[in-house]
């Protein structure tokens, strides 16, 4: 629902439905918002399903370098959240998943999700990365915004959670799809490009046992399908395939290991051609004994005896056939199968007929059987079997002894005819070839006919043959032909020829070779054998199974298809083998259809667009070198000479890698965990949850669409997100800002603001760009002080806490130049790659001039958009979105979508920065917790461990487990040697090495070893404890050991990876690291924790909107709330507001809110009450409240401070001295009184009404940034001023309203108010801070003089009223309150959060939270969300029954404490106290005490304590120093 | 080049410096093998005595990173 429709009702959770809701929640989107919402919900006792469409969580924040305004490293701040989310027992992360639809009602939804295939099993993958190391497919890396490359097998980023790899696959590349045998051409091409020729051959052989053969004679349909053909030329796939075999076959063939025979059923194959051999290979690999019967004296079939030597050398055939025979195939040459039945009689269980089509056809014309008439197949075979060898006189004779002719005519125009012609030419004859078809439509390949002509063959096209002419002695002397005018085949395949009348002529020759077709010789199949034969003399089969009509008989290859290409024979051989296996195993013959991947076909336009963007360069194929014509016909030497390495790699580089993953299976072979599964398919699942939180995030504006900025065309124009990656130390340039065009340092950099924000197609401000640009500019200068940075902007929107100061530092201290304008043009200097920016330079009051400057790099500060997929999600969930896809939510219920039970957070609602996104996320957790409160802890899981073994009396028994991490460690140092070394260290009684120590079986093995060997300490030498220690600690807990009895040696991240070029040194260091770890292990002691019961009530200080909202939220969750307000009534600042920015009555909302709070039985309202005293710690606070009735005590587990803010009152601009100068709130009140004609207002309003005569003023001036707001931005003043300006324009449209401003900071959708105000005629005059407006109140008339920058002139205004946008300030007593609660405040007096980015409502001390304007000025909806967030954070504490105390915490030995306060001063968390009930040194009362439930274990106090009175468990001095000693002094 | 191979003990905060060393590993950044890290929850735990003991044991340098 839109704002207007829903906003005037306050929705509370309906508790009338007593059906228990489902205690699970789905959070959609794994960015910072999704993680925060998940953690806040899971910590409150809900089961969370966190859905992420990418392969890992982390979102955009993981891509950022630093975060403003603290310049913290983004990854450092997000990574603990990543790990916590990844390890949380009650968060199930569903990566690669998208939500399809949501059915049901709030409290009980069924969510349908689509789980996309990852091709790597998340359960098995240990993240070792071996798959990525061998993956040959190179793709742009989207995490680095395309500035670097990655492999198709990849991890999204190094710290990705889950820590597992994934494979990116779009489908099937067209080359593979076009190949009958499914050759993975893209795969072997990628491997050729990498120079991995053996791997490339392995990939070809996955689908085809005849790479060398197909590399020469295949008709390569793959090339016809190649997407590259759309723009230039297809990849020369055949040449590349041939190249691989040339490379590998240049080495001597190594015998293939025989296959293991595991089956007893025997298979006979008739015919040792490509089909029969393929089937034999497949079947023997499956363990079946295979016998091949071959009539000829050689194996290879038509390849060996049908293809001339100059096209296919014998040695290639013999080599590839031998590889199959080596498997153990029983080949019987010269063995003609006379009768099919005999084979079954001999005990074969299945027979495959693969006899090929070796019988040539003689045309039925007169003279066809004269002497000198030969048949193609026999002729070629006899040549190939050396029966045409010249005699001692050099005379070539036919096998029957008759002389081979001098003039030969080949009849036919197919490839075999060409083979006959070129072979005859090589036997020394003058060769002619006659065919029915026109020259340019001959059935053979065009290049074959060309080659024949080049070799001297005369082609007579368009001929039909009438008869063979007899010389009278039974010898042919020529063929009488007619010229063909036209011919066609009818639908039954019969030929009709129309000849040219009178065109009969004789081609005189002495030898004629028929080459008009071939067929199978099937005489061995008796009529009663039960095997059906077709009219075309082929075997009848089921084409899906290759099964003939008789059970157990299968047929494949040319004998069923007629003549075809070798690759088809291979394909049908594979198919037949699969069917035979199914037949022999008793399965049904037809396999179930497998889900098919789509074929990746590009359009020409798509590819041309890639060319235009510079992603792809046009380049023709590299031609195959050939033997010069002169030398060819003198021998049978191979004509095509093959690629060199350089040519092959050049050609391979042209491949578009259409399918991304090519299924080359390199990953499958390398993976030691058997985790790769290329057959994974998309699945649809249902998840039952009570509520849904949508946190899908944003996408950056695709600035390529604004062509004027040149993104994609000019390499040195980058987006701000690309710049983040350039600035990141883990990015593609290790943090150096180098130009993409030449990798040179960028020294002069321009930022263009508002790209995709505040323009015709975006009517909103993206709210973050000004600040991220300032931050990036500062980081550039920090990194390279010589760099100059120039920012072109409209307004500087530094509207939040600390932002204005940051901007001022960027401008003044870092000397970032800011120019207020949109540039007028941007061009590239093609010589240098520099970018010429043309813009109007503002000279202040002197006007503006056009200037041009050249920059090395231009950064586009791109705005936020909602992606199409998120829009689709919104639509499928029935959520109302605006025209841009944002999910507008009601102002008084800001996280609620138009579908109850579905909440929206983060930039999906409105562009916003990280802290506000985090606040949204926690706020949504509060809303959900209210809805699902009865189901809390109904679906959560808890970890169970056996009782702990007491090892106090045991000597150390250390077990060391050294990990190979696949090849990550094992590949760079000697793991077995290191493990052996570890076994001899003091205290170590067992050491072993494991391939993957973190795999599930190894984890279980550690548990077993602890039990079996009685280990009491465990060292794992593998990767980082940050990611893996909890996993291993679980394994020893499972064996009854205290989890503290564990230590890691990080021999991967700190050793093998960083010393990968020195094996000996790395091995040595690994030993040292393990020595240190083992030494420390000896000193470890168990750590125990205790529990402390908590108070489940909350104390909220402040009864304004924030306090009341937080109170209601907690009460809905079932918690008792004490709401303390020092005034007599609830309502706070909202009582003074008369207008909202969207025409909704704030008073009506306030009344409803107060009523809800008053009617809520769980909320105890204490008005006219103050907190007199508070003490205690998270979970156990005791506060004394003071009111008229005297003091009373409240026990509470959490505290929320919501003490609000107050409008500043000062004497700037004659306020206080001139009655016509008013504040924004005063103005709002008088305006409302005029509009509603009410007089019941306060005295100030009364006097203003008198002054104005109860009439709206004619002329009003407003000044923004008053008093303290010159140094900090009060955030809400611009929006409030515009709201009031629009209100007066509505009441009195002719009123003149002038706003004097420095910047208009209408962030997010507030920008629309700015647009509306300009449309309504409000005048905006910009002043600069050195020349603020001056008020002259000396006369009757109020006079304001201002130097107006945007109009280049001095102006004087004479308004009826001057409205000052006074900032919001902390209320009276804020500082004292902060001291009382021991919470920090910032320099402006606002409460200071624990972490500006990620803990925006927390304090450093646990259990206390903040909300509303006490934190910083904010708009009403922002206060509401923040109040909910504070409630959620408090509920994380209150939902527990008890707190854990102890663990790695500091403990004071009071007998050593002198009470010097050092610990009190150094503790960053204010935990140590000097307490009276402890006695220190010498029995003096008062010693330090550190509360174990709140100590963070940092150890600052331990290091600083001059009396050494404080100990830190697990980090005692001895436990630290033992590592130093072990390192430097040895074992 | 000299044969001097300095032994350096690095006391690192778990939350930042240790993490950074992990990342250096992920990025395969090469550095000398003579740097050995001692992990602490916070570099604030480093006592002057730890630094002195390192030198006493023969360390050529001590790095405290946090």
C-alpha cells in the first residue's frame, strides 16, 4: 500500500488469533541487512532461512574498500558478521537460491524457492580451490567489477561464506550441441589456450576415441554452429583438435592400462570400424568382455580403408585403435561372420552389428560391368592396402594385374568421389570427374573440390551418364554424358533429370570409377534371423536405443544410417554401448530423459554490442598451413600441415567460451573430495515460515546507458564501485589507483556526481554518493599524496552523523577540489587516453566561465537502482513497488510492505547508507519478533555435547593433525615430513597428516583419535583459526575435551600460500609454527563458564515517539517495559509537529500511539519520573526511579535511552530581538493556527498571530544552517523547511517564499519535495559560508542582505517573517544522563554508538541501546525504525533465560591490587570498577573487580596493570611467551 | 645481499592484523619466511615484557600489529 493509504492507521500485531505461528523466518538477501536481520532474529530464538541468489553472502559491502566516515576497512568490519552468520546454529544459509512465491497468511507462510545448481556439493567442498586452479575458462570477475578475471570454477571472494567454490555454467555451447558425439570443443580449446595439451586430448577423448582422425576428416558441424561466425569467422575447431593430437602424438604412445573385467556377460561386435571400436571401448570400461570380429586384415574400418592416406595417415589410425585394444578387447581380424545365430551359439549375450557401408554401388547403365570400370570403395581400399604399388618399372596395375588407366573418370560429386579422383591423380593418371550437380553445389565440401582442381582434376559438372562405351573388346573407352538443365528428387527420393537436348557427348577415358553411393553388406544375416532390414538395405532399429528387432541384437553406425561421418559413427557407438549395458543389466532399454541445459546462442546484435563496448575484438580465424600444391600429387604425404603452438593459441584465444563452464571435467579429476557434480539440476523447494524479511539490496546504476559519460567506451572512465576495488588492497591492483588503459598511476582524477540520481530518469537522491566520493577522494590522496582530485557536484549531501566534518576535512585538509556544476561534456583524447572534461567554473559573485581540464581517470558516482530481478520478486510476492521498483512503506510503519507479514529493509525501501540499513534490519527483526512471539524457541536447535572429561591430573598428551588442504599446503611444502617432525615435539604423542582435515570424515576422525589415544590437547596445522577453530573445537568437545584445549598452526595462509616459491623454507617455517603451537598446547588449561540468571524486563528512558515505539515493540514480544518520561505527558517532540512531509496529520498518529501505549498492559508508564541511579550490567541492571511518590527500584535486563532532542535557540539573525524572526517549529505552529483558525496555542504563537493579524504572511524568507548547524548538519532542517514552504504555498499560493541555503540536503525520496517546491515557485538562493546573509532589523521592515551565488548578485529581501531552520540539539541534561549510564557522547553532545556502521543502536557496554534524536537529528520514520531496532537489540538479551559468564575474560587477584585505577582507565569497555567489598593489597578496602559477563577479553588491563594483579584466561603470560621461546630457542 | 635473515616476532590482534595476514595468504602475497605470528585476541594484551622476552630470546625485530 502506498503511504497515503495505510499511514493514518497504526498497525499493531493482532494477538486475537490463538493459532501458534511458525517460529521460523525467511530473510531474502544476504547483504549486510540480511545478515543483521538474521542474527537479530536467530539470537531471539527464531530459526532463520537466509536466502541469497549469489553463491555467497556479503552483498555490496564486501566489495567496498573503506567505509565513511570512520575510514574503517569494510572487509574487517563485515567479516566477523559473515563468520557469525555462517556459523550460527539457527541460521540456514540458502545460497544460489531465489524466492519464487509466497503463499499463506502472516504467521504461516509457505515460500517456494528455486535452488539453482552450483555444480559443487556444499557439504563436501572444503574451499581448497584446486578446482579453480585447473579450470581453463577465464571470465571477468564481477566481484572486482570486471577489472580482473577469474575462472568458471571460483569462489566469489576470498572470505566468502559459505567457504565453498561454485561453477558458473550458462548451458551448452553451440559447438558441443551441434556435435553428434557432444564433443566439448569449448573445453579443449580453453585448455589449448593454457598450453595444457595432454588435458585437451583427455577432454576430446571423454566423448571421442578418435581425436587424431576427427581432427583430420570430421565435417565439423561445430564450426557451423559457432557463435563467433555471427560476427567474423567460426573458430577453426577441427584444426585445433588436430593440433592437440599432433602435439601429444609427437611423443611415443604409452600403453593404456587394461580395463578390469568385472562382468560375466560377453559381447560380440561385428566390425572394427569407428562405431564398433567406440562401443567396444565403452563396454570394456564398464567391465564387460568384448570380442570384435573384423573381415578385413586391419582394424579401423572405413577410416583405414576408405579414406586416402594423404588425408588420414595410417599411423594415426593405428595409434588410436591401439589405445582401445590395449583395454583388453579381443580383436579377431580376417574373420568374417557368416551367420548371426552362430554368435549366440558361441555364448555371446549381446551382439552389436557395426559393419559399416563398404559395398559400392554400380549405376544401372549399359556398360557398367565392362573392364576398366571400378567401384569407389574397392578402389580406395585396394590403394590403402598397398595393392596399387608400382612395379619395378614404375608401372601401376590394378590388383588383377591389368594396367591402371592413364585417363580416369570418376562418376559422382561427393567427398568419396573427390577422394577417388585425388587418389587416382596420385597414381599418375589424368583425372576427370563428372557429376550431376552444378560446380558450386557439389555434395562434397567446397574446399575438397577446390583442392582436387588445384591438383589437376578436371571437373565436369551438370552431367548425367547415359552409358559406358565399349571399345568392342569388352574394355571401356569412355562415358557418354548429357548436360543437365535441371534435376530434382521427388518425395520418395527418385531422381528426375531434364537434359539439354542434343548435348550428348563422350568423355573418353580408359578407367571409370563409380562413386555414387555405398551400402552395408548384410548377407550374413539370414532371412530367418529375426533381424529386420529396411528397403534401403540398412538394419531396422529403434533410433533411441539402437536395438534391432531381435532381442540382444543391436546395430549402429553406417549399417543403420547409410554413409555418414565418423563422428556420427562414434555417437551411435556410444549410444549402442549404453543400451547394451542396460539390456545386460535387465533395465528398460530407453533411459529416462535427462534435463537438458539450454544451448547458449547469442544474437548478432548482442555480439556487436560487445564489440562496441570493447569487450571483444574482431579477428578472422587462423588458417591451417598446407603443403604447397607443387609437391602434393607427387606423394601421398598429408596436405594439411597442422598448427604451431603459437598459431593454435592465437586461434584458441578467439573462443567466446559461450557456455562459461565447458564441462571439461578438469575439476572433477582434481577434486580430492569428489565434490563436483556437473549433473546437478535446478530444484524447487517449499519452506514454511512465519514471516518474510526482504533485504534484496540495490544495484548500481548501469552508467553505460548514459552514453555521454563514456563508460564502456573510454577505458579510463570507471564507476565508483570499480574505484573501490582499485583502492582495495585485496583488489586487482593491490590498492593502487591505476588507469585501466595503461596501468599507469592515475594522478589527476575527476568525480562526476549524481550519475543515475537526481536526473530525468531518477527523481530521487541516492543518498550515499556524496559521501562515498568524499571517502574515495580522501583514500586516493592518502594513498598517493601527489594525486589531485576534483569533484563535480550539485549539492554536498553530508547529512548524517560526522559527515559534514568529514566533507570539510576532505575539502580543507585533503585539498579535494569541489566544483558545483554538472559537466557539459566529456571526451577522450585518443592519443593519451586522457579525458577532457568541459564544465562551468563558478567564480562566485564574479560569475562563471567555461573551462576544460584533462584528467587521467574519471570516476562516475553512480546511484542506486532496483534490479529487474528484485522488481520481479516484488511483483511475484504481490508487493506494491513504485515506478523505479522501490518498495514504499508507510511513514508510521516504515518496514511493513503492502503484504502483512512481509517486511522490507535497506535500500529496497529508499536509497540509504549502511548504518541506516542495519537499523532497518534490526527494526524488521523487532516487527517479526512481535508477530511470531508465541513461537519463540519452537524451532531452534541447540548443540549437544558429552560430559567433559577431567584432565587435571593428566600429563599433556598432544595430538597434531597436519593438513594437506588438497594441494594448497601439500603442493608447497613437505607435509609428511612436517607431520613426522611434529610427532617428536615435547608432549606430542601422536601426529598424522590428512588430505583435508576439515572434511566431515576427518572431523569425526579427530574425535575418534582423541578417544582412542587418550589425547588431552589437539593441534591442527592447517588454515586460519578465525574460520576453522570453532569447527575443530566442536570435534574435541564431541570427545569430551574442553574446547580450550585446542591450538592451531596456520601453515596455509601464513606459510604455504605466502612462501610458495621456496619449498624448503616453507617446510621449515611450517615446522616452526607447529613447534610454537604444540608448545602452547602443553600450557593450555580448561576454561569454564557459569551462567547468571537475568531480569527479563526493559527500562526505556524517554516517552517520545522513539521511546513509545520501542516500548510497544518489546511489549508485543511479551516483555514487561518500564517507560520513564520526565514530562507529565507522553509524546516528546511530536507534540510540536503540525505537518508531515506527506500530508499526514502527526497529531492523529501521536494520539493513536499514546493510546496504544496506555492500553498495553505490559507497559508501565512512569511520567514525571527520572532515573535517579542505575547500576549493574547486561541482563542484571537495577535502577532507582524518582517521582513525586518517592524513589522506587526497577530490575531490568536491558536499557534503551530515547531521550530525544530539542530545537536550538540562539540569537543568530536577530532571533529573540526581532519578533519577525522565528524558528521552524514556531513557524509550523503559527501556520497551523492560521490554517485551522485556532487560537488555543502557546504564548509565542499567540503573539505571532497578533503580529500577522491572523493572516498568512505574503513574503517569507527562510535561512538554512543556523548557528551550530554551520559545523554539523542537523539532517532534517532542509526537509522540514521544504515541508513548511509547501504548506504555506498550499495555504496561500501567492505568498513569496525564498529559501537561503548552502546545500539542499534532501536525501533519498526527500528530493521530490525539493522538486515540488521549485515547481510551486519557491525561490532558492545559495549563499556560501564565508558570506552568510545579514539581517538588518533596525527599521520597521526586516531587511535581509545576501550574496547569492547562483544568481551572481547581491540581493536584499524584505520578508514579513524570517524563518530560521534551527538545528536539533541534545536536550538539557543529556550530558549528565550519559555520565549516569556511563555511555559515551560525541562532541556535539549526541549519544555515541559502539560502531558507526555496524552497531548503530548499541553502546560499547552491552545491554544499553539508543533510539531517536538522542542519537542524532532524524525524521519521524527514521526514529520509529531506530526505536524498533533498539527493541530488537534489547530483545536479544531479554529473550535469554540466563547469561554466560566467564570464558576468555580478565580476572583480578584482589590481594595484589593497589586500586590504582589503571585498569579502569585503559578498559575500552568501561568494565573494571573499584568495589568496596573487595580487599586489596594489605587488606585495604577497595580493589578492582571485572564483571565476567561483560568483559570482552581484550587484555588491555592485564598488560597495563603495574601490579600484575590481573590474569586473562587462555592468554596468560606463560601461554604467550611459550610460543616466543619455542620459536627462538627451539623445542 | 647479505646472509642476514632476521627473526621477527609479530604479535597480532585477531580482529584486524591476523585477519589481514590471512588475506595476504588468500592473495598469495609473498613475504620472507622469517616473520612468525603470535595471535592475541587484541594487541592491547601485548605486555612490554613480551617484547623484551622476544629480544632476550634472540629476535631481531618485534612487530605489534592491531
